[in-house]
């Protein structure tokens, strides 16, 4: 039941009486219990409490009765641990729901638990020491991507129709590409981070979801979007609901195709070919596509982002140590996280100021591209999905060697704050999914969703879901 319908379809079936909300939730619980021992996507559960909430009566919202999982990073579920995949944060339970979770509940959704993530979201693969690796259901020897790898695997394997995710450098789009899902990173400020105060790292990170269908992503964004009074910044108000915008024809778009990066990593032929094939598909739908040159250097993006994320990391760890009343122990952090912490403790105010300035310069450079193009098209990943162990946080040198390759096309849109989506179009030579990224100007989620819905109709990806069975 859970694996055969998307969230919108599940809610419609519950509303019509075709299925019972309790039966939907029980089916999702059974699916998690059956599949999770193999995939290790779900790390905390609240099954009994979820069923009690169903029996007590759910709010009559647009997704009443739809089960959902929440990523264990930066978003709290009352009564569940909030670890961020780190041993340093492993003790204690969240006292209250984050605003996003409150909005999901208000829509009638049923929270079943939380999903695995790399330590503090600092890896493009989900292999934390605290909970162990999450395995890609298309091939259990391969990474599910990160940092929303647990959520992506839960949806790709059919445990739940949708799951919460967040993206600070590609963490929605990378696992979506690795697991054959649709993943939209919204504009900066689209979803409130409350009750966690926004820090500099909040300038590059945003919350949303991983889904199988475009309509699910659009409706979830309607549910989650909108600032709270006092939020530090907010995205431009859309012209209509995102669900309505997704149903509109996108019109004839000018699309810039990027398959190489200045002074960046060499792009593997398979993801490049997927982007070129997507360009041809767009042309067949009436859009105008031309080759474009990226307006940024990946090293500049990585440098600015690292300072902003690094300053937030130091503040987060120091606050935790103050809360615990003790110094940092040798086994509190994974080796890579410890290297970052020790390195970024030396940041100065001037370093942060320069990074903020560089971030704005990159934003202006990329923003100028949207005077020529409505949408930018590229591979999501510069290389096919890696095997587990390639991005090993116990060997910091392996992260430095590989991590920037997997975020080379994605992290720029975190630095600029612009929306971007990974669309599952293509397979690599091993039969694993490939993602293609489309990006728009700030506030352009409606345009992206409209284009995505058109692509979904022209080249349906739901038929290739992993329920067909893993490729290896």
C-alpha cells in the first residue's frame, strides 16, 4: 500500500474512504520493520505513539493519514533523540517539535521516526560512526548519497511516500540523484528553521523533502513554506500555491546547458550524457537550449561555503560542550569532523566577512545568467554514485579527495540561495539512477516545479522505482 501510492494519492484514498488511515500507517510500519534491517535508513521510531495519534483523530489537512519520516539533523521531533548523526549529541530527547514538523502534523501527516544522516551533515554519503552506513536500495554496495541519505532510501525503497530532507551543499539533490528520486532545494528563506536560531550556516542550508512525484514536492512545499514573524530572511512570495504552479505549463523556456566547470573536476561521461539527453528532451518539448559556461569556479564556492559552515560547526560543538560541562573527548567526533573543528576554530571575523563578500559576488555572477536563461541545466553529480567507503570520514584525506567532486554542481546554489532540483533522468553503466539538475533564479521554485511536471509526464520515472528490485 505505502509503496504503491505517492503522498497525494494516499491522502486522496484516505479522504475517499478507500483506505483507512490506521491501515496506511500500519503498512508503513510493517514495511520499515521488514526493509530497514537491510538498508539502515531509519534510526529512531515512534510507532506506538504514531498509532495513538491516528486513533485519537488526525487534523483534517491536505495530507491526512500520510506517514512521514524526519531527517535526524537540524529538525526536532518531540520525544525523539536529536543527534545529527554524532556521538557528541547522542544523549537526550527533543523537548518540542520544530516548526516544520508542526506544519506537517497540522496537515494531517503522521511522523513515524527519524532517518540516518552523516555526522552533522558533513558528508555527501551517509555513513556515520554512530549508526553505521545506510545502503542504497538500488545496490547495497553503493552510497545513498548524503546528507539526506536515510530519507532518500526510506522513500526509494517504499517505506514511506515522502520524507523530510535538508540541503546545505546538495544534501537533497545528491541523494535524490543516487536513489532515483525527485529532490527540490527551495530558495533561501522559503522554510523557517525555527526554533533553531539561524546562524551563518543557515544562509546556505534549507529544509524540504525527497519525493517520488513532483506533485508531492509541490504540496509539501505549500505546507512547509512561509516565514515566522521575526525570521531573519524570507524568500519572495510565490504568485500562487506551488501545487497550482506545478500544474501550469512552463511555456517556452530558454535553458543554458552546462556540462563542464572552470578549473573544476573532470565530469564523468555518463552524468554528462544524462544532462545532454535531458537537454534534447527539453528541446522536444519546445524549449530553447544552448550550451552555456558556468559563471563560477567550484573552488571559490567551496571556500566561501566552508567558512560559513565551519563557523557554525564550531559554535554548535562549543555550545554542546558548554551544555555538557566538559571538554571535547577523543571519541566525541569522527576524525574528519575533528579536523574541521580544529581548523575552523582559528577563523577570524575578517575571514567570515570575506566569505560573505565572496558569496555575494558569486550570487551576482550566477544571477546574471538568469538575464539570458530562464533555467540552467547540468548533471546533478559530476560522477556516478560512489561505492560505500569512498567517502570515509575515518580517513579525512579520502573526504578531501572526493567530497568536492560530488558537490561541484550543487553547492553553488546553496551559496547563491537559488532553488535547484534533481530530476531522475537516466541510468549509469551499472544500472543505478542518474540525476539531472535544473536551477532557477531566487524565488523560482514554481517555474522549476512546472518544468519538472512536464518532464515527469514526458519521461515518467515512477515506472523505474526500486521496487522492481536492486540491480546488484
